[in-house]
C-alpha cells in the first residue's frame, strides 16, 4: 500500500481531499459560501439576463490564470474619482461576479454525483493497493527463501556455462583473426608457386571472414590490407597472362583463366590478353632487330635503344639481314602459335562446359547464362584478334623488308628472303585466311627493284658471255634434261607454283603430312623457319660427259659405223637409176639406202644428244632462277616472264647478228627471212638493243631512262673465224649456234605450261604472242645462217664462166654432157667431204644438213638458170644439151644427198622447156612465172626469135615483161 502511494506521489496524484484543498482562491474560482449560495438562490433566475451579464464581462478576465484583475481595475480608474460612479461600477462588478459564481455553482451541483462516485472508486483502489502491498511483502519473503535454497547453486552453473560458451566463441574469433593476420605469408608463397586460383580463393575467403569480424577494431586495417593484396595478385596475374603470349603452357594458362573466373573478370582478361599480344609482337621484333644492330655496330655510340623500330630496321647490314629475318619470323611464329594454342584451349574448354539440366536451380541457370555470355564474348574477341594480330605482324615485317635496299643482294640470298616471306604468308593464310596484301605489296616493291637490277646485270653478263663465246660444243650426256639442273629442282619437287621451296622440301620429305597445316605440324615443337638456317648439302649435277662421248667404245663404234661402207661404190647403193631421168624410184628403197639415210644425220653421237654451248647452259640456268622467283612471288610473275623473254630475245638476236646478217644474201629474194622473223628481229632491235652504244663515248649518257632497259648489240669473238673455206666458213660454230638456239626454244616450249599457270590471266596474251612470234621462229634462223655457208661453199661464179664458154647453137644431138657439170659435181663432193669433216667435231642434225643441201642445190639450180639466161644463141639441139647436162647433174647429185625432192628442180626444167612454147603460151608463161627475173624472161624471148617467134611477137612479149616489171619500179 505504501508503494502505491509512493507511485501516486511520483506521478503527482493527490487524494480528492488534497485536491480540493489545493485550490487557492487566486488560481481557481472561489467556491461561494452558504450565505452567498442562498443569496444567489433567492435572486430571481433569468437565464437570458444572466447570460447577458456574463457576456458583458471583458475578455481579459478570461485570458490567463496569472491575470491580476485588481491591478487591471485600478488602472481603469479615472484621474478624478466620482463616488457615485465608483459605486455604480462596483455594483456592476458584483453582478458580474454573482452571475459567474451562480454559473459555477450550477456546474458544481450538476457534477456532484459523478464526483462522489469517482471518490468512492479511489477509496476502493486505495484499499486494494494496501492488500497488494501485503501480498508482495509475503512473496518477497518466500522468494528469498527459494533463492537461498535452490537458485544460487543451479542458476550459477547455467551462468558459468553461458559465460564459457561466450569465451569459447571469442577464442575462436581470436584464432581466426590471428590466422587472417598471417594470411599474407601464405598468399606470397602461393603466388611464388603460381597458384593464382588458390591465392585468389584464399584472399576472397579472408575478405569474407574479415567482413564477419568487422566489429573488431583490428579487422578494419586487415581488410584494407587484404584489398591491397588482391590488387597485387591481379597485377601478378596480368604479368602471368602476358607470359602466355610468347610461350603458351596449358597448365599455366588454365590457372590464369581459373583465377580470372574467380575474380569474375573473364572478359577483362581477354581484353588484356590482346593488349599483351600486341605488345609482345612489338617487343619481340624490336629486341630481335636491336640485338643484330648492336652486334653489327660493335662499340658504336649510337643510342639504338631510343630509336623507333622503323629507323632501327635501316641499320641492319646485308650480311646479317637473312639471319635477322629468320629469327624475326621465328619469334613472330612463336607469338602466333601461342595465339593459335590459346584459341584451341578455349575451344576445348567450351566443349567441356556442361549445360545446366532442367533440375538445376535458378541460381545455377543464371550462372550458366552468364558463362554462355562470357564464352560468346571470348570467342568473338579471339576471332577478331586473328586479323588484328596478323596485321601487326605484317606491318612489322613490312618495315623490316623495306628498311634495307636489297637490289645488290646475291641471287641465292634474295631467293632465301623470298622463301622466308612466302612461308610467312603461308602462315598468315593458315592463321586467319589472309592473302597478306601488305606483305605482298612490300616484297613486290623490293622484288621489282631487285629484279630490275639483277636482270640488267644478267643481260650485261649474257652479252659478255656471247662476246667471249667461241661456239664450241658443251659436252652433255645424251639424256640431259633441264630438270637435272639445280635451278629446276623445284619443278620436280612440286608442280604447284603457289608453294614455296621450303614447303616443297617438307612435302618431299614427308608426303603423308601434306594435308596438315603448319600449325598442326609444328604445334608441339619445331619451327617452320628453322630450315632456312640449315646448310644445304651440295648436290652434284651429273649432266656433263667426260670428253663429249658417253664412252670410248661408243666413240669407236661411231667412227666405224660411219666408215663401214665407205669403200662401196655409190652406184651399188641403189637398186637402179632411171636412165632417162636419173631418178631412183621412190617405191623401191634398198636397205643400203635406208642405212644411208640413217647416216645422213652427220653425227659423232646419238642423234638425241643436245647441242648447246656454255652460254646456252647459262641462259637455261638463268631461266630456272627467274622461274624460282616467280614460283615464290606470283605478283611479279609478269615482270619476270617479260625478262625471261628478253633473255631468249637477246640470245636469238645475237645468233642472227653473228651468223645470219648479210645484206647481200638477204636481198636474194628467196624469202630466207620470213616476215614473222623479220618482225621479231625488228621488235627485238627496237625494244632491247641499244643502238647508240657505239657512239657512247662521244654522245654521253643522257639518252633517257629507255636506254637503261636496253643492252648494246653483242660482237662476235675474234676467236671465231667465219672466213675459212676449209671449215666451211665456220660451219661447226654456226651449227652449235643455231642448234643451241633450237634446243633453247625446245626447253622454252617444255616450260610453257608451267609459265602459263604462273602468268596472270590478263597478261597471258603476251606469253602466247611470245611463243607464237619469237620462240617458234628460232628454227627459221637456219635458212639465213646456212645460206651464207651455201653461197660460199660452191664456186658458182666459176660455173657461170664455164657455162658462158659453152656453144649452145649446135646442130646435132649431143650424147656427152658439158664439163661444167663435172666441175659443179666435184664442188658438191668437196662440200660433202668438208661436211663430213665438220661432223667429226660437231654433230650435224638431219634438219641442218637438209637446209645446207637445199641451199646449195637451190643456188646451183638458180646459177644454172642464170647461165642459160646468158646464152645469146641457142638451137633446139642446144636446149636438148641443156636438159642432158641438168639430168646428169641430178643423177650424180642424188647419190650425194638423200634430200628429196631436189629443190628448184622444176625451176630449171620449166625454164628449159619454155624455149619450145608458142607465142600465146609464152605470153601466158611470162604472166604466170614471176619467179624468173626480167633478164631471164627477156633472154628467153630473144633466144627464141627467129626460130618460132617473129619480131612483132618479140616486141609484144618484151612489152608484157616490161609491164610486169613496172610495178616493181
């Protein structure tokens, strides 16, 4: 009860009596006394009037409890007091007070029952509180007894157990914190072991644990330290990622990717990887080139380290160019191989990823979707990076290629450069399907520059060879073929012109691996550019015969075969000769004749033994070298083939200039030089021959760029004598020259299909024109060259003089031919003997001997006609004598040569028979036979005068001849 009172006291509660007692007359309305109440009851009650009185009270009296009404009324008093007015005002105030008091009394009376009832409740509450106080006192007494008997022992144990649990948790936390403090040591060890996934996993776990204990003050510092460690791990991870650009290791790269996956930065890792590859390409090429530059510079003070890569490339010396290029390509191959293996790793890794099953949770499905996005990004990034990396490689190699002037390189060195670049372009094609336009353009520029200088030097060298060539036979074996030469080995190794020689070497050594790409061949070890630094074994060319013969036995058998029937009379070598014509029947050919025809190819050796000179062999080798260059570098194929054609052109022009140019014989009108050959020779002279070189010392060198592309006309060596009749005016040298040219043409024919495959489609007409107008004309040079021999070998002038001394106006038929026929036949026999002598030194092919005999016989027959045309008088018997002489000549001649039919036989016979023609037939003859000269036709008319042609007819016929001759004039 006491506590309830105290509680009421704290809350400021009072008993009803106290509450009423506390009402002071100032703070509260004064309760009217009994007399006042009675007085108020006695007063008449007018609610309206009462309300008016209350309303008349000033508002200020209701403003606040602290209002001092006495002071207020005193202040309202006027300065001069009027008693009556004061009394009236006092009465007013009393009325107002009475009205207010009455109203308050009414309100009190109205609330009196509720007040009494509430007061009773308070009294009952006070009684209950006193009872509760007694109960609480008893309860406390009993609790004290329970505490002493039970609680202090049992609950003390529980309290200690709870405290122990709290301390155990605290100890565990402290141990965890201690472990966290020592984590940096373990992280360092794991980084040294390159266990990046483990280090990141540990670091992330530590960060998670640190966030759990962040309420400890020591943990905040540890958390920042762990964040720094994680950043350090990322930096080391980036370094580890950059190492894969040069030497890809599967386990190493797997760790790095796992680490980035833990960090959730797979896409960032791929971006960084491409940056590292770009940087690796730059650093690699710079270090390789810098190493060679510093090595070659020695103790030079130039600060090469600060140079740009492009400028550094200009300091490479020619001697170190190829080793540096090879090392450069090797290093770049390693970078590209690493990228290739990186892509391979990602492809295999993507296949191993298992797609989520329908039973997987939503979280797993979301994670799987994120992986798909990452893999798609990585795949696209890697595919796009292929082209970018190859472009970087091309630009670096281009700078290296263009940094050095290769125009003065040796041919073999330049071929190695082309081979290396060709292999690099092959790598690029397999790497990203690129056609390597940048590399092609740069190597094309260098190749065109190099090839112009090289070809110019080779043409000058060819001129020197030709001017020192004695046109002696170069002894080669009968089975000689250009593919036996080193320069043409590439054709035997691979017929595809798009594959480099080194690739061909790989193909030749391992045919089973042809279908494998370079990246598959050298995936684990080796390098496609290593073979360029290996020394190639020298291969011997087994193409030369020891002394021009396959063997001594063959040499002996050749001579024996040639002389075996030399003692047999010529008449016995045929079955019979027609006594009227002197012709041997074509249908009846004896064995001896067949054998004779076999022997007519004047030879020391087998008929298929090539005839060529050292210069020819040199030209063939040059063609092989040029084709090697084409084989490796197709873009300049047309330029190279054009230069190849110039080699042939110059050789052909030289042979013609040395042995075939003779204005006197060229104007013979026999069509020795065809229009096609004439056009070809003129074209060569205009496009290739520098005709101003003779006056070079006086005219100077300012004749323009065109002269740089031309070569002076070669001069025949003074050691070659073409004026000696004993050697048939250099027939051996002429045979070697023409037949070596023919052999060269045959080799060009055999190469046509190969050249055609390498020639751009737009330029193929040039190749076709070269073959149809130049190569095919090589054999046509035989006619003008051997014509000169034929014109000098027989003394035709002597025959004309002897024919002029013959009397043709005889009156009886003669049975004996004239002496000039025997003389002419002796000349032919001497010619045949000299031909045999020459054939002991140089094989004379059948085609050559046929041309020689044809020329000689043709000249002899035309000389006969010319001799007959000089006759002033001739009878019918004289014409018969002419026929007899000619038949005798033919009969004997056919025993000397196997050439059939005899050239210009009809030319002579037709002229002789024309003597018997009538006037009309003679006129028609003149119109139809333009092959005879005007002099010969006019002589024919003049000789016939008097016999069967009168003067009038003579004039008519001579006029017809003049009409024919007029257009020519």
